[in-house]
């Protein structure tokens, strides 16, 4: 696997790893693209405002990755490890 430009990332809700360069610190996060279709039920003023890359912040919270946190690169999520018995 290698990092690819974010413009080539899937925008179908698939969870991927994204890379964000914040003040020369590289941060990798899991994320997915949300087209903002449910913007009116999420408290946004428009679909365009809600659309974008999202990442979990906790088991129930989410953060839109915009501004400083806008991803520049991506790669597929690896397969999870096998459970040991």
C-alpha cells in the first residue's frame, strides 16, 4: 500500500486511512466521505456545508476534516488482524 492523492479516494462511504499535514506534523486517521445528503437532519445550513471527509472522535462522535484538517492523501484500510484463540 502507498499513499495516493486524496482526489483519487473513493467517495462512496468506504472507510479509508487519510493523511493530514498539520504544521509539518503528519497525522493519519480513518475517515470516510459523506456527500451531505442528510444535512438538514444534522444541523447544517446546506448539503455543501455537510459534505466532506469525516472521522470518528470517539465511539459516538465525528469530526469533519476541513480547514487545517483537510486530508491530502489516502490509502485503503488494511484487513483487521485475525483473532487469537
